């Protein structure tokens, strides 16, 4: 997925729901971003992890082109615990006989 497409969804999520706003809303926001992309026919990599250095802080984010999309923190500051990746092939539509 192109970075610009995911960045647009990231910008729209807090506009659609106030629950997605603020620094402590990363889990809700990143989930909303992934779902927005899916509803529009594409997939986003969705990740959950922790900050690499103390103090402990959990974080969730979406990635495109190997980069975190518009979230606080750099990739090397995070330790990924879980990832949902883009599938290697598109899902068949109902018309194609899923």
C-alpha cells in the first residue's frame, strides 16, 4: 500500500471519531486506520509493540512501505510484538466464489 494512501486514512480517523484523538489513543486509531483501508479495498500492516527504552510504554501503529505512518516514535525506538501483514494476493470477491 502506498504511504500516501495510509497517511490519508491516518488523517481521517481522528476526524471521524474523537476516540481516535490523543497520544493514548494509538490502539483505537491504528485499528480504525487499518479498517478504513480495508473498507476501501486495500490492506495496511498493523503492528503492536513497546518502546525499546524505559519507561515501559505500549504502542500500536500502521505501516506502509516499511515506515510508521504519522505516529509518534521512530521504528528503531520500538520493539514489535505482533504484526498483521498485507496478504500476498487479494481476497476474492463474492462474485468470484469465495
